[in-house]
């Protein structure tokens, strides 16, 4: 299968924090792949900014090293590399000091003209305000410019609102691109295609037919070197407030009238505002990974011996509206778990009456599962007759649409989420980006929970497990169980 690409217009992209981890691991490779696939034009201009005293050639060498490490097979194309690196310039600048901004001005024409100009803030949030102010004061912005920001978008409602205020001072909402990289993942976009491009799901997509929804984002890795960022933040703020709630929104939202940014985001916002306050403390389970054979505990990883930060959280949420009344949404996410699995599973109610004798066995509930990673797939768990003689014996079977097999995509490289998102920034398409009011609504719901559970001691769990035992109880109490985390 050959992916079709629509080239974008020439653009300017200024990457603040160009020497950092995100820029080297994700942004540079993403841009390269877009040029390799014919989407990014050769007269695009990428300007890296950081304090490191490099010249353009020095930074290009750093970008090349990033391609070697993170660019995969496509990055070996010498001619393409040459063309790509030719689009890159670099400006050493400490954004906290006034002096360097004139160098950035020199590297860019003052007016954007017809070229979209994006400022990508791949830096710590304390620099967001000074950069928004700096590019504005340097006269580098106009109606065709946009600003891209990364999580963390605040750590609670008040800080998120303050951050929204900082950007609102210099940019209109349609110029602000808040990245949640989960929205750029292939299967996440597929959730919308599945729901709204197929007629037969919609009549079943409600509390009459759906028993519950499970959203899991399990990681095998621990916090690695990210302790200073992670400690005091934890899984609720790092993962649930953004990625898991965005997935929940896409499952629960009403069909937007068009696939258009505000139509989609209005519907997601309604879901966030319909989340029932979580009143029962037993509906939240917090865990922290303990040490295992050859593996340090979280408190060792984070070098925070008395930390009560959770590295795992499971909770039961409810969307209080007509469509979803009484349907629990079970969310769980954790680090150092048994396997790396991210999936959304929609579990349907059992058939209302069984016509088969007990000896036939029981029909399993139908489960529509969207696997985000690894091996992007959509599967539908069904019950069929076991093949062969021996009477009517019911057996589970799975309709499996693993993308690599079914779409002839086994040789196709799955684009990273950042490839789609960066090109959408250039196109000015905000559909897969969070609006300021969405971010605030998500924090409002999360704040009410963290206010009650922060500071409580999290339950320790074994590394390589499915999380703390209480997380299993969260579902067992309701007569349900989590889906297995495959190895
Ligand atoms: P790093 O610490 O690796 O990089 C920070 C960058 O900022 C460096 O290029 C640094 O270069 C530059 N910088 C620091 N101070 C200044 C300054 N005063 N003026 C100009 N540049 C400066 O961070 P990451 O790349 O990991 O993360 C960047 C942002 O993206 C953070 O907000 C992070 O939370 C977010 N993020 C990161 C993800 C990731 O995968 N890494 C994922 C999701 C979000 P120098 O020291 O040379 O100035
Ligand atoms: C980031 C979190 O947003 O998402 C990390 O800050 C987490 O803690 C990461 O590891 C997971 O992303 P992915 O794409 O690897 O599932």
C-alpha cells in the first residue's frame, strides 16, 4: 500500500529547544520523513534555537546524528539527507535575555508573508511566556504565525488558565496548537473513522448496548531519568489528564457535524464537562512500582526516598449524559508494568437471551478493541460455532484487522504521531490539537480527584505486573475484569 501525501506549502518553523531530547528524538526525524515522503518542500526553512554556541553547520551535524539514531531506514538516503539538512539553520539565543533576539530576526524575514510561520516551543514551560513575548516584540509574528506548545500544559486548573492567559496576550486561539501526541497516533485517528465512517456502530454506541469501556496505557519502562519532572506530578497529571481523557472523549463524544476543528473540539468539551465528579475514593487506585530483580524501585529511580507520587493509577469514571448513563469507563495507566500496551476496549452487553443448551458453552461478550501500540490493530471479539462435528459448541473468535497484515502495510513504515501533527500545524488544521477550554475542563475534573488523594501513600506493586491488587478489585467489585496485558 502506498501512502498518499499532499505536499504542504513552503513554511518557516522555528524550533526553540532545538538541541533537546524532544527535538532530536521526535521533531527532526518527523520533519525528515515528511520530506522523504514528498510532503515537506525543499524551500521550507527550519531554524533551531537554543543557548548552545553552535553555527548552522554545527547544528546540522547534530541533526544528522539525530537522524542516525532515530531516523530509521529511510534516513540512510544520502541525497535526501543533503536536501533536508540544507533547510536547517541555527541561531544561538538565550530566550531569557534581550540581547540575542536580533540574531533570530536576522535569520527570518520580518513578515511571514504567504509562508506559514510556526514557533515550536520544545522547552520547559517557564520559557513559554518569555518566548511568546520575545517573538512578538521582535516583530516576527503576524496573522500567519502560530505557536506550538507541549505538555505539561499546567499542573492544575489555575496554572493551565494562567498559561492560556500568557498565550492569549499575543496569539488568537486559532494560532495556538496544544500538542497531545496521542491524538496524532494512527489508531486514535482511526477511532474517529471507525465510529463516524461506518453506519453500524452508531445505533449500538450507547448505554443500551455497551456494558463498559476500558482504556489502558501500560508501559514497561520506569521513569528512567525523568524523575525531576515526574516526581510530584505522577500518572494522573502526566497521563490521565491528557492522553487518557482525550481517548475517552473520542469514544464518548457525539458525532460532530463535520470533521472540522471546532466541531470536533466542541463535542470533546461536552464530554469533559459531563464527567461526573468522582465521589467514592475506592474508585481511584494509586500505585507505585517497587524494586524487582535487577530493577530499582520508583523512589530509587527518582531519587526521592519518601515520595508518594503514583506511577500507576486506575479509576472508574462516568460520563453523566443520556448516551452513557450507567456505563463505567475504567481507565488505567502505569509504568514498569508487564508489557507495553495501549488500547481502548468497548465491551458490549451479553445477548439478552441464550437459545443454546448449557452444554454448548457460554457466549462471550463482544469486545471491540482498538490497539494503539504495539502493532496497531482493530479487533472484534465474537462468538462462533466451533468448527467440525460434535454439535453446537460455542467458541470465541476474533475478527482481526492488524494494520500490518490487513492493509498490506507490513512493509509500510507507520508514521510517528509527530509527523502528522507538525504537518497539521503548517496546514493550520487544529482538529487534532486541544483547545484551551478543553485543557481547563480536564484539569477541573482531575483537580477534584488529586485534591483528595495527593499525599496518600500509593500501594506498592511488583514491576512487570498488572499493577496493584486493588486495581483488580476495582473491576471485580462490579463483576468485571481487566483485559489481559499480553506479554
Ligand atoms: P530538554 O531538557 O532535553 O531540552 C530543553 C531545550 O531547551 C534544550 O535545547 C536547551 O538547550 C533549551 N534551553 C534551555 N534553556 C534555554 C534558554 N534559556 N534559552 C534557549 N533555549 C534554552 O527537554 P525536552 O526536549 O525533553 O523537552 C522539551 C519540552 O517538551 C518540555 O516542556 C517537555 O516537558 C516537553 N515534552 C518532551 C517530551 C520528550 O519526549 N522529551 C515529550 C512530551 C513533552 P540549551 O541548554 O543549549 O539552551
Ligand atoms: C508522555 C508522558 O506524554 O507520554 C510519558 O509524559 C509517557 O511519561 C509517554 O512515557 C508515553 O507515550 P507513548 O507514545 O510512548 O505511549
